[in-house]
C-alpha cells in the first residue's frame, strides 16, 4: 500500500548508511521492525513480577510420557 510521509531526509539517509540499506524503503522497514520488536520486549518486561507461579509444580514430571 503506497503511503506518502514527510520524513527528515537527513535522518533517513543516516539510518540507511548505518544499517547498510540500499534504499530508503529498506531503512524505514527495518526501523519499523526494530520499533515493533522493542515495544514487544517492553511489554514482556512489564509482565515480570505480575505472574504467579506454583513453586511445587513439577515441570520435569509433566514431560515424562506414560506409554500405553
């Protein structure tokens, strides 16, 4: 889907060179992918300490299969 954006040309060019991207589109796509990845990581960090766990849960026991 074509989109027109008013972006800072100097910033785009700097990002293109820093990431060794051949085109502006590659640089913008990589930057957006990094942004999304980082935001997801921050959501995971926010979850730390909010999840209750059972210290008696035997995860190794759950891995063992009983064969019929």
